[in-house]
C-alpha cells in the first residue's frame, strides 16, 4: 500500500509541474495538495509498520526477561 501512495505522489507532483508550466494555477494547487497527501499517507503506512515490528520485538524481548 505504501508503494502505491509513493507512486501516486510522484505522478501527482509531475501533473502539478505540468499545470504550473501551462499556467493553470488552480490545477497546480490541487495536484500539489493531492501529491503531498499521498506522500504523507505513504509515510504513515511506513511508520505504522515499523511500530508494529517494534511492538512485536518488545513483546518477544519482554517474554525472554520473564523466563530468566
């Protein structure tokens, strides 16, 4: 899912650059905002996965400490 949002962000920023070049400021703004949203959604999915992995690592590490 994160890769999808990264690709969408790149495409939307490219579309924003095209609109900027063609002089369409409204289209530039909308495409740039959607590109930024897609980028931050990809970051959110990355952070969510890292937190899940850290939680699993902490749970496993905590279980080892109790058995000692």
